[in-house]
C-alpha cells in the first residue's frame, strides 16, 4: 500500500466515522477514534455487502457511503454491548 492509498483510507475512515457519529447520536470518539470506527466500518461493509448482494458503486463516494453504513452498524453493536 502506497502512501497515497494510506492517506485516502485514513480520510475516508475519518469522514465515515464522523458521519456515523452524527447518525448514531451520542457516539463521538474524537478524530482517531472516528478514523478507527470508519476503517472498521469499511471492513464490516466489505464483508457484509457482497453477501447481501449490495453494490454502492466504486470510487471515493461509494467507499464513504459503504464505510459509513458499516460504521453505523459497528456503533449500533457497541451500543448493544454497552447496554448488556
């Protein structure tokens, strides 16, 4: 992975984590936390979406949308675990 790809991954992760924090109220983890949540969310989405038959398109906008959806799923799971 080149430095450009790493920077794009971090930026997409930060945007997706921030958006997921806005969607799921009360979950903001700061810049680094949002990046981690966004990257893990992207991994979750890349694992789940092919099984569901979903394809949100390519490019950066599609990556941000799918990573955001994955991050929302992750934050929802974190909320369920914290309540238990």
